[in-house]
């Protein structure tokens, strides 16, 4: 058994950045207030979300947003990929509004660091491999989670040498932005750690 992660995030939404242990209580309170304000003004505002989906979201806007995530191979953002986001958002407005609301307002869950604290007996022996996009601006390698895992690899945290990482030239979606290098790293890890 093993676990391969592509660009591991701080949680199910960005609210978990408040849990950064380096932030003091004032900074945490400010971030908490900011998230609460954004939720109240934007993400819990069904009328505003509905207006945005009806009147602002266009295929061109979606294409540009997706291309910002594909830094290695922006040409992979084709009409089919854009349509896979566009038509569900436009045809199921009620469900789309609710999905956006939940993404930003639901509980973010545990951070990866909290999972490692809560389940050390499992996560210190389970082989974990990460494939990270070098130019990911959503979950950057030098962010909280990337730093945590890079430290875990560099300093053999857990004492078993079971955590490894490949950093590939890509943005937030390495498995699609640079599938050759991403899958090459995953297959090499599978052959070394999981398939015996």
C-alpha cells in the first residue's frame, strides 16, 4: 500500500491557512475575519453567485483561468476541457451556485500536518509520494504544505524514509499539465515502494 499525492493542498478550502502555527493570534483573527466577510458578502450570497454565473462567466474567462493553471502546456486547455466546466455551470445554475458556496464555506477539514499528528502510526510507515508542480501558484511548493513535505523528505521525518517527492515543471495540475514527467515519477515510485 502507499499514497501518491499531486500538489497536496492545505485542506478542502483555503480557510486552513489560519492554522499556520507561525501566525500569531492577531494574524489568525484578521484572516478569520477576512474569510467570514468574504463568505458573507460573496460565497453565501446566492444572488451574487447566480449573477456571476449568468453574466460574467464566459468560455474565454474559463479558458484564461484554466490556462493560468497549465504553465507547462497551456495548449492542453482545449474547447472540450473548457466546455466540461462551462456547460455544467450554465445548465445547472442551482447546483453550481450550491457547489461554489460549499467549496468556500464548508469546513476545510484537517490539514495534512494535522493528519500526520493525528495518525503517526499509519503515516510514518505508509509510503507517501508527492508530485508537485514547480510553478503551482495555488498550492506552491514553498507554501505551508509544500514546506512541510519537503522538510519531511530532507530530514527523514518519521524515521523510515517513506516520504518522497518529485517536483516537475508544471502548474497546479501536474498530471495533466506535464503528464509524462508526472506519471514517470509516479511509476518509478510505485516500482520502488509499492509493487514488489
